[in-house]
């Protein structure tokens, strides 16, 4: 169908309501009507202002749009993720019903397989039918991938409602952050959150909005911080606050220095604040780079409440401003770490010793070609699980050398826990895993979520992969 100016328009039909007030609104082929529907019940809700409420935007009828809707039903999750991202950018409210269905996840296990796993599954299950016992195991293993599909759809929905005039763009962008679950360290979700926060910062009063979000649930009493009780979501909430700080860091916004400086120096009894938010604030002040930011860093350096990570970040920032300044930071790399920090080693022994050099090469190839920490972790553990057995001995010591010397392994995963071992171990003990490799993989994922250094090393101590 074409409009009077020759442009293609969508056929008359029910589409996602561009105002966001209802599930569906009827498009008559030329304009949005007053007829709406929710859960199968029709009603009337006039559009007061066609352009102001998303009414000026017609449903897309292009081949590209139709193709993207088909891709939301593709047989691989990677294609579905790409389609959701593209539809979010396109901003057409007609995609909302399909995206809402996707936001509930998939009940098709095959969709969640990557190409390599799919090829193996075709051999294992030539009929395409997966036995019930195997399905239970696979659903547990692939739950994170299904969650990734849901979050991609939710992010696209939020963007469409913002660009379609259905919500305050700043509120819609903040919703991307507020709805995010960041504990799994999903690179695509982190990218979407960063983009949304950058949009907020660029808006009028954007700095105030971000500082308000940073201080939400944070009560300053003199030089002490009292955090709200977020229960099981505390870690996720602090990760969100870290993303807000990172946004201010990217913007190098000097207007944030006073509040960031006060938060950096303050005492907080909650260990996760010192682990997650405080170091990010130190790095942000370093990148802001003004004289006021430097003074805030110097003042914080003498604080007895500073975490080890924060002190290191401050020293590095001050050293960049004054390369000749003395530094107490003696950490030149994970393999030479000294002091009271802890490193964890888990050994993997190659089942066929003759394949050890080839395994090293494959791990280096993963480091060079695979994007995203979680994707790399998946690729690494798929390889290690097929080629190696896990050494049951787990060692944590004050230096890498003393830990590594006790392991008889061809490849070791080393995590630099710094001062966070007890917190990290406590988190792992609250979770159950079907196998030892699954537990080790979870350790790698959780370490990256805490922004800890994770490396895979060869028998000779060469670094194969750094996450």
C-alpha cells in the first residue's frame, strides 16, 4: 500500500500501541485510530496529539522490517539477538508484540545451541528429539542464554517506546539501567546500559539525574555511608551504580567531582561497596583529570577506609598526572603479585599429553578471535571440557608462584582475588553446579562480574588468555 506521496505504508491491522498506554492500537492504513485493545478486550482511547504521542509514526512495511520480524523466530539465538537489537534501533512500535513474546524466552532448546554445539547435537540426537533427562541438564546449562534473549527483547522494547514518543526519553533510558541484571556480565547488556546512560548524560539536567541515581539508597551521615537493604539484589544494585560512575568517567564531567570525592573518602561497612563502587569512583576521578579531581584523589589516599583496589587506582591516576611521583603500587602482573592478596589456581590436565601444544594454540586463538568475556569463557570451557580433566586440588596463596608450584597441570586458570576471596567463596557456596567444570566456569564468570583479573596459563607459565 502507498500513501499519497508514493511512500509505502503498512496495511490496516492491529499493531503495538505507539503511545505505550495499551497493548495494541488499530492502524487504518493511513493513521492510528482511537480503537485499542488489551488482553483481547477492545476499548476507545483517542490520540490527543498525533505527533506528540507517537501517532505520527506509522508501522513499518519495508522488507527489512518484515525480515527482522522473521529473524526473531530464527533457529539460533545469535540471529534473534541481532534482530532484536536492529528492531530496537529501528524504533517501530509494530515490532512490540513480537518482542514481547521474545521477552518471555524460548521453549526450544535447539535455539539456544551455538553452531558448534548444534553440530554435535545433531550427531547425538539424530531424530531431533532430546531425552527428558538430557533436557533437564541442558536447560540448566543454557539458562543464561535464554536470559540473554529475554534481556535483549526488553532492551529493544524500552528503546522503541522511547523513540516512538511513548515515554520520556530520559525515563526510558534510565529504565534500561533499572531493569538490567548485570551480575552475569553480559557484554551486550552492558553496552546497551552504557549507551542509555550516555543519552541521559547528554540530556538537560542529565548530570543531576545520574548523581541522583548514584545516591539512591545511599545515605551519607558525616563521613559514613549507610546503604539501603536491597537484599539479594545488593550486588546487582551496586553494579548499576558502577555503570553510572563509568558514564561520568566517559564524559569526564567535572561537575561530578565534589560528590564523587565525598563518596570515595567515606566509610561504608558493606564490603561490596568497597569492592565494586569505590574503585570505579577512583578511576573516574582520574579520567576527569581536573585539579579538583586530583585534590579529591590525594585527600582520599590518606583515608583509612580505602580498599586496596581503590588505592591502586588512585596511585595510577596520580602517577599519570605526575610520572615522577612515588608510588607504592608494586603489582606488575598476576604472575609476580606479592603481598597479602590471594590468587586462585585450578589446574586442567590434558587427557592426551601429545595434544598439549595444540591446546595452547587453540586457547591463544580464542583470545585473538572471540569477542566478549562471557563468549570467551564459553569457548574456553567447551574446549577444556572436551580435552582436559579438572585437577581437584584448589590452591589459594599469597603469590602465584607458590600456588602454581603445587599444581601438576598443563593449563591453569588463575584468578586474582586481591582482598575479596572470602566474599567470593561465600557467593560460590550459595550456588549448586552439576559438574566441576560448570563450577569452574561459574567462578570465571563471577570473577569477571567483579572485574577481577582472570588468566589461563600454560605449563611454562605463558599467558594464553586474559579475560
